[in-house]
């Protein structure tokens, strides 16, 4: 079982290689270091990007059965995501409506209902209040209003998104735009969760995101690991504002294309779902990586591996464990570099600028999207076209 490639991508890569063309922007951009050091900007990003936009919190395969649940704290809000008896996904704040204890202390599991450990108020899988011990001590007329605080949630293409703020339902098709049909082709919902990992990092979340939005560094930083698998400086970048796609040709791309031999194995598609999620599609699995801001100069990098298996043809667990170990070894090279970037900012003036070259166009697009969604926070820190 292999997922499907975006239409026309093999032809465009082939054409680029034949004509020695490159996917680049017209302009060099630069950003002020203040962008990564300003607490005003940081809180605006947390508020406008991470509270008001849909954010991926799980893959559907993490909650396959009614009663399955996981906790999610990476957005800075304690959440429970659950699968209800009707098969829908529900999300609510993991804070008891009695006296605010943590309702679900376990990080994942399966249950018929949630029982708060403090006084055993009992909530249904969708967060509604079902039972209060000694209920005559309370006003039974208020119980309907004492459900756990619901959080907007939607499930699409095997991904579960929440949005912390906003009254109306999440219109996920409108949010994903042109990315949506391609995600459908890549069969996200057929993947199966294998394992995940959180890594706290000492850098602003955007510094880590930038490393996932360019492949300029690949040949150098990953020289001892992943670089040998790809044709250097040959990826194609496409803008699906505010989202993006880039596709990297593997070393054997020309040979496979000329021989019409499994082109799906000759490229690596990557999708960036704004503001913090990257989906990567090797031919038989996918990785879901995310960066969550935790403090001005701190973030958490989340990495999950999901396999594309046909039942009965499952590869051994150690095959997938090796795949996961491999991605984590490559990621470690990025972690060292991005933490050094943040450390260096301490010694730079706020108005000094870092440079994003023409082949780093994914980064320029990312910042442009951030600036537009922050509306007005671009200011003196925002993108400058041309260097100097
Ligand atoms: S705080 Fe949850 S039942 Fe009292
Ligand atoms: Fe990297």
C-alpha cells in the first residue's frame, strides 16, 4: 500500500532537473531578531495563532473506539479528546466544574465515563455532567450548565483539530483550502498511530518551525544522516497560503522516473499546515511533527510516526521503531542548530536581522502568513525585502 502523489509533481521535478531550474522566490528577505525576542509579539502569536486557529491535536487512529480518550496539554490548556458512543470526537477542558480538580488524570485510556477523583462528579464521554454524589447539596437545576467546558473540535482526513477560542463550528475545509484534496489523496485516515515523543527545546517556536520550512540546510547539517537520500537544492515549494507544500526528490529520482519504476518512492512530500504542523509522507508511513510555544524562548517539538499498513501485511515493530529512531536522530541535528540560534540572539541587537535567501522561500512565506494573521504585529520586526 502506497499513498498517492500530488498531481503533476513528478513532471515538475523532472522538468526542473532537466533545465537546472530551481524553486525560488524573486527576493531575499530578512527579519529583525526582535521578532523572536519580543514578549508582546509572543503573546500575540499565542493568542491569534494558537487560540483562534484550528490546531491538530491527534490522529484519528489514536482514538479508534468509543470511550477512547487522550489528554493534550501542549496548547497551554489542559484538554481531553474523546471518542463518544456515537463515534464522534468530543473535546473539553480537563478541569472539573465542581472545584476545578483534574478530571482525567491518565494521559490516555478507555472508559465509560470520566469520574473526577476528588468528589466523584461523573461526566459522560462528551463532557456532560451525569452524576453528583449527595446531589441534594447542590441545585439540581444547574447541572445541565455544569458540563465540562466544551472546546470546538473537528475530525477530517484522519486528523483531529481543536480551536480554543471562537463560538461557531470549525469550517475545516475553508481553513485547509487547496491542501484539502491533496491530503485526501495521501490517505491520512488509513495510517495507524505507532508512537510519539515530545522534546522540550530552548528556542522560540518560530526558530524551530523555520528549520522545517527549508531544505537549504539538508546537505550540510544532515550530511552524516539524511542528506545522502536526496538530490540537493532541488525541492519544489508551493504556497497554499497560509499553508505550504514542498516535495523533495530522492537521489534515485532520475533513474526511477526514466524507468517508470515506482515514482512514489522517488520523492518525499511535506505539507505545512499553518501555524505549526508538518506532515511528511515517505512511501509507507507518515510523520506528524509540530512545534508548540511554551514560553518566549522555549517550545516543545512533537513527533509522531504513523504507518500505512494493509491488515495482515504488517511489518515488524522493530522496522517502525528503526524508522522512528532514524527521524529522531535527524531531528536531534536540527535541535542543536536551532538552540544555538536562540542562544546567539542574546548577544545581538534587537534590530539586527537574519537573512532568508531565495531558496528559503518557505520561511519567508511562513512569516508573511504570521504577519498577516497577527494584523499589525509585523511593524518594525516584520519582513523586509532585500537585505541591508
Ligand atoms: S473537584 Fe471534581 S468532583 Fe469536586
Ligand atoms: Fe533539518
